[in-house]
């Protein structure tokens, strides 16, 4: 990382004026103080054992703000080792190299990282860049710190532009997956290097910025570390899009941007007054948008007005208070319903929870409002960094009134939290890398997922939710919910309606996946055309590679129409009551195939015969409109009958054989059968069947519905 060392004050950093800038301004002052303290430490020797060195005092202050009872002695020992091992090394800016691990540690301390993470952060370059060995770190600081330092060291060896990138990145994720704090340290490291990128050659600045944009910013987003993600976005924006950046900077610094302070403050006071009157304890804050957010808002809305430059943040104590605040705002102001989103009931994949709404004040100004608890806010800002060690049974000591970051997470039977530092996306990422057949497949799938900047939430039929990228289909939902069991997915119901697996899903849809009962079925190669998520693409590809005979079958070739027929003359006995005449022959109409005990109506047809229709058959109404006179018909004593049934199913090998076996087992005989060519993986079967007892028809239809792949069986309903 010494190769990326640069001037601590870049032009991009100096221009940013939002809340993040104030944080960075403080960091610059600290950085200069760190440099002076480090130089003095190099000549004056270490601080007495009973106090912290001056250079690390600001880290201790930030750490104690989140963890007032933390043991700082280990930080002192880590700093002493790091400072002595890096002594004599300098960054390109001329500052002592120790200023870099100190700055990275400060970033993590301000986000609320626990002591072990900060210890590893201070030491994260020692094994790579000094004579310190991993065994030495292990002896002095324990296995956990050594594991983190080793993981960061492996990450630092990645050349993001090298041909070996996929496999190297995959190996890094293996280490990260066991302890996500490795990635937390890496993100803080990249943020400090981006802050100090000014002395690099422009082409190297652009290369580093592009990697940050394509890989690390999406990772920060998915790990929920919004504080790092937004600052990285602004720094990348300034390097890769300097003209747009300058336009945005001028807009924020101009009359519209400076006037936004008063507009947002007025809106905040109105909201605070409403909540005070409702006796709801809440903090109402103004959150200025960062540069990239302002730029996106300008592209979306055109000219920006006062409240467009920021949002209101309402912080409360409990989840229920969030909804109380929402009710008051929607009662006292005019809400923009299209802007409402509930990420509390359905949290985002990266642990983010908030209520989003927008309200219009009496003067017409529209303000966006975020409503969350203090705990939600901590997780929203720091993501996995705020969640602590994945190995601890209890979080680090916190202030008595501080929110417990483990609150709200499930607990395993042995009392340990069930992996709180692995949000849904990261857990899925680890599954992908384990099941991917090769590194390139994993890398391509990961890049596709990182490129998605919007997520939808769909509801499962069992009451759960699935977070999927925009454009995801039922195929993606199947693998997200069922994993490899989705190989046997036959179809889906979307919002209660049957839908093919290729159906795209929208935010708020309800999806029910229909799975085959047998375990031998597998995905079609055509599924890859509809899969958007790495989980689906990797699982399908792996199955097809393991079953090459399926992968090389011609896709979706239309099947010829299949018909089988048998000569059967026995039918349920029918009688026509004709005044004074001889019995006429009576036969059931082929359009609705009535069987006992259906209510029936007869009509004379050519040749003097009578056809019997079910009373609800559309042909009955047609006959009457044509002026045909109905003939009374009734069932005789014979119970055997002929009926035509239509089975709707999803296509799969062996389906026809399974259906005919179910029909035979139910005691019916096939008179004729027609199988139509498949359409969107669905197949329609029409059977004319002979039953010895009409009372067995409901049982026969149930038996046919129980065949895997069949989702509906019904009788024909007429012409």
C-alpha cells in the first residue's frame, strides 16, 4: 500500500462541503497531528506504559465514544509495534508511514468498530511491509487479530487489473467470508488512499478510481457501510467526472445550495413541532446530500430547489415510534404516496432499515424524510462495521443508554447470535463462490451483481421476503428461496396467477414457487436466458456441466401433437322423454361430456337423435338463441360414463407416463388423449376417459392433480 501513498489533501477532498467534508477536515488536522506525534515518537522513544502515546489518543477518544468500557491497553501495544516496525518508512507525501494505519484505524473507530478490529487495523500493513511475522502477531495479540491481519494481507496482494484477478478475488472472499471485518479494514484503507490520491499520476488516479467504483463501492453498499460508500463515491466522481463534479460543486456553493440550509431548517422545525405536539420524543436532523446524490437528483428532477439539497432524518427510540411519526407526518402534511417505502417491515439485503416518505409543506416545498431508530441509524451508517465480532456471544461493552447492535438478530440455540456480520447478500456471495464451477463464472456473475444499483423486494407465499436485483425473474426467486432444490422448479404463481419462470418480478410482488416432488429433474439450458442473479446462474451452470446430456439437448423444440385412441362404446345410459314417440337415440355432447349426476338438457340434432349437454354448457344458450326447443332428458340406472378432462401442467420428462398411470390406478380407461405442443414450458393434455362408476370422477381428478407438474385439472366447458 505504500505504492498508493499520496498527498493528504487532494483537490477533490478540499472541494466537498457536506457533513462528510467536515469529518474529512477533522481527519486532515488529525493526520498532521499524527505525523508530528509519530516523528517525535521516533526520536523520543515510546510513551510510558501507563498512558497512551499522543499519536493514538484521538483513536482512543473516538473508540471510547462508542465503547466507553473498552480496554485500551491492547491498542497501545499494537501502536507501539506498528510505529517501531514502520519507523523509517515514509509515504510519497513525505509523512511517516505510520500515519496511514492510524488514519485507517480512526475511520473505523468513528464508525464504532470494536477493539479487535482496531488492533488489526493498526497492524494491517506490518506483515506485508515490515519484518514483523504473522506468528509474532499471533503470539502478542492472539489468533483473532492474526487472522484479520492475514486476511487483509491477502487482500492487499490483489492486482485488480491482472489476469489472475478472478481466482485471487475469489480466494480473498473466502477469507472475508469467515470474518467480514477483513473487508471492513480494506474499505477503510481504500478510503484513506482515495483521500490522499493527489500526488499520483492522472492515469494511475483514474485506474484506482475505476476499481473503487466497480468493485469496492458496490461492496461497501452491499455491506451497508453507507458512511464509507458515499465518501468514496464523491472522491471517485471528482476524479473520473471532473466537469460534472465542478458543476455540482458550483451548484451546491451557489444561491440554490446555500439557500437550502434555511429551507431544510424550516422544514425540520415544522416537523419537530408536529412531533412535540403529538408527544413523540424524536430528534429531527438535516442531512445534506453528498455530491453524487445531488448530481443524480439534478439529472432526475432538472432544476433543484431548497429542500432538494438534503433530507430530514427523524430518529426515535423504538420501532413502533417510527410508524407513529409516519402517521403524524401523513396527517399534518400532504404525503407523496409514490415516495413511501417501508424498509423496516422488509429490510434491504444489507441490513438497512428505515421508513422513507416525502411531505409537502403548505408553501409547496417537498421534503424527503427518513424515519428510523437510533439502532437502525447506527447500522445504516456503519453496516457490518457496527455489528462487531462474528465470534462473540455478546457485543462489546457499550454505554448504558447506547443501542445494542446485536438487537433484532436471531439467536441460535446455544445463545450465540446467528452470524450477525453476514447480511443476506454476503451469505449468498459465499454460497456462490463455493458452488461456482470455476473462478471466471464466479467473477462474471459477481460483476453482474455489483453492477445492479437497485433492489426489489418480493414476498414469498410463506410470509417471508426475498431481496432481488431489479429485472430478476421467477428463476432468480426460485434459487434465492430454495437453493439447489430449485433445479426441480416447475413454475410459479405471481400475485396468485400462474406464470412461467421467465416472468420478470416487480417490487412488492408475491411469488409462490412450484417444485417437482421427484429429485431427478433439472434446469433447462434456456433458464440461463432468464437468470439475473449469480446464485441462479452459478447453480444452473454447475448442474448443466454435471449433466452434459441435458445441456446439449435442443432447447424448447416443439413437440409433435400426440394422440392415442381406443374404440369404446359403453356410455352412461341416457333417456329422452319424448311425447308419444318411440325412444330416440341419446348421446352425451362432446363439448361438455356430461356424466351422472350432472344436470342435463337435451336438444334434437340431425337424424332425429338427441344430444345431452350439461346445463351450464355455453352450447345450451346458443341453441336457445337459435330457437331450438329443449328436450327433457334424464340419466338411467347405469353408472358407467365417458368424460373429457383437461390437465394443465408444466412440461417435464415422463409426465405423460405418470398421468396415464394415475388414470389407470383410479380405475379409468383412456378413450383418447391429446398432448398439445408446449408453450412457455406449459403443456395442455386432453383426455377422454371411460369410468365404470361416475361417482369416482372427483377421486380421479384429485389423483391427476397430485401428479408432480400438474397444477390444474378440469372438465371441458363447451364450445
